[in-house]
C-alpha cells in the first residue's frame, strides 16, 4: 500500500495562535499572545522578541539604540494611537521613547528626555490626572520620586510633551515603585521602596498628578523590589516587598480605605546562601485557584545558586505554602515577569540572565504551582529588564482558515493524500486591519532535512492558494508552516514573524 498524508491536527501548543479545530479539516487561526521587549545594559540597546510558533521566541529585527546603560523598560500608549509604545530608563538620567507601529516594529524618537539626575531601575506608567493620557512615575537614585504628566501627543522632542510635577521627597533612597488605586477613589496611588531605611511608603494620588505620602511600613533589608496583587481575593490590592540583602519578603494586605497591615514576613528560597538576598518579586495566580501567589528570584551575585521560588496562597490558612522551586542557573538575574506566554491558560515565569549567557529565560508553569525546565532565548549583552507587550496589535484582528485539498482547483475537503498527489493549501476568509494587508504568504513543508517552500498566490475570490507536490517525503511526520509578510506605511516591507502558523501532517501506510 502506498503511503498517504493525513492531517491529524494543528499543533495545540502554538505560541502565537489560538488554534480552534472547526468542522472538517479547516482550521481557524488568530494571533492573541504577548511579545517581549528587553533592555541590554552593555549594548545600550533594546531587543524586540516576538512570540513565535512551538513555544519559541524569535528576534527578527535589529536591536535599537536606547542611550547609555539602560536599566528598565516600561510600556504605554504615549501618542493615543491605541498601539503600545516603549520608554527606556537610562542610568545617567535620560528617557528614550520608541513609538510602536503595531507590526513588531518600534520607531525611536531622536531626542532623549534628559531629567538631569541619576535614575533608579524602575518606573511606572499610568494615568495620574485622569485625562486619558499616559503619565510616568520616575524614581531617582536620590531621595525623591516625580510624576511626569503626558499630553498624549508624543512625537519629536519628548520634553515638550511631558510636564514635570514637584518631586516627592524621602529621607532615604527611593528605589522600586508600583502603582494601583489603593484607596479606591478612582485616582491612581503609588508605593515606593526606601532602599536605605527598610521602609515602603504608600502615596495617595489626588487625581491631578500630585502624590502625598500617607503611610510607611517596615520592609526587608535594602528593599529591592515591590509588586501589587490580590492574595486573599477580597478585591483590595495587596503588596509584597523583597529585601536585596536577605531572603525575606514582606507581605501587606490592603484595607478598605487604602492603608495596609503587615500580614507576614516570609523567608523564601532564593539561593544556596541565605545572606545574599532576593532580587525580584512578582505576584500572579500560579495554580489557577483564583488567589494570587508569590514568585521570587535571587540574583544579586554571579553563580550563587540562585533559584526561582513559588509560594502559593492558601485561603484556608490565610497564608502561603510552598510551591515549585527551580534552579535559576545564572548570574545577575533580573527582569522578573509573569504571563501566560503559550496560551495554555497557565502562568509562566520569565526573567533575564546577565552576563553569562545573554539570555532571556522562561519556565513554563503547569497550572499547579510548579515550573517546567529552563528554556533560553537570545537577547543582547547583559539583558536586565523585560516588558510584556503586544508588539504587533494590527494583526490581532487578522484571522484566516486553512483548508487542505488533494487536487488543483477542487473545492472539497480531504484528509489524506497519496504520496504522488499534489497538495493544495488554501487560506480562506482572510480578515485584517484596514491599516495593514497581507502582501505575501509562504508555505513551508519540512520532514527532517527535506524542505519544500512555495509562495501562496492571491486569487480573485480573495483567498490565497499554495500548490506543492508531495513526492520525496517518507512515512512519518511532516510539519507545515504558514508565514505572512505584511506591508504598512507605504511600500515598506516588514516580515511579521508573529503571524507564523504551524500544522502537523503525518504520512501513514
């Protein structure tokens, strides 16, 4: 009997597609998953890393210049075009803005925004004066934080589009910051870490861009990072603050008027030596029980046995129990983030590893509080901060169906192919943003070292079709990948690696 090709299913672990099996061998494809931007300290650059097929990330475009020694990257829509932009914090006191074009490309503004003082390694982007425009909370390496009010029209010289408010002073050294509406009055508030004095400060916003300190809380030694979530699912923001020189995380539970009570000081596992501290903390639901959990990362010294530690909130005891712990295996770890990167409904952990491997590191979560094996993806030299971002939202409304046939011109569906048959793959019902249109689609079939690649041809009925002879393949698995190239802004060709879809074919006897 001659081998035949049988379509079993689309790959169910595609990172960039919500893949739904429909009636017959026709599959719906749409892009839904997040991308990454990463600052590289030694390269003075920003890497854009696109969420691609098969639990992989790709870095398709050249890194972009940021200014000297970038420390942190934030995101926000600074020009109100409904596409996320990027702001990079440089150590010497400048901000670099890069405007998103919605297709994976960011356009750097030529001018830096010079603030005139050394900056700490975090900022927060939110709307402090309720005008619908993105504002920025800056933390200096000195004794203050400052709000920059944006006008929502960012272009050209950024200094002309932000109005600096009066600095809010502190007795110690302001460090990490985070924002939320703690007092539930509709105005954004802030929390600031005091690195020198083991304190975190709660600041209430007045809705006009001003911040007023209202509460100070004891914190771990050399407070390094802070995160906001809701551990006990009462609808009130809670806080976790990590100590840079010890293995403790302080947890504060929110109260109805916006103040906090210190609920616990938790000793977490961050490295083999208990004296080297916790570099980062993040909050998210890691076991899908509806309660936020705690994730910590060591990493203030090279090769010191750092680990990622998960602590699960247990409602019955109103506290934390141990979750999964995995070796971080690196040096100077930073940039801790949590997101569902592969669309399986389970939160994953991501961070940077500098300088030993110039890597972005991902541990995929299992939905029970455990983390999978380490996976590394390339970034620049000394990657140190990550923002989870939708770099190509113009493709969020791009949908199509893929249909397979064994004869040229047929409109019927079949599920198996003889070895000598001609395979016809048709992209039907293509729907796309008005600002972008597909220019070229490519089909690649791969089995081991054998690769066949053909371009799709646009047909008068609005579909795309690719025709390829299946001879040369042997019994076993064959992967089929569809790539799009899109055009935007005149005739500029931009290869969009986010719309990258994979199907699995199998040759069976």
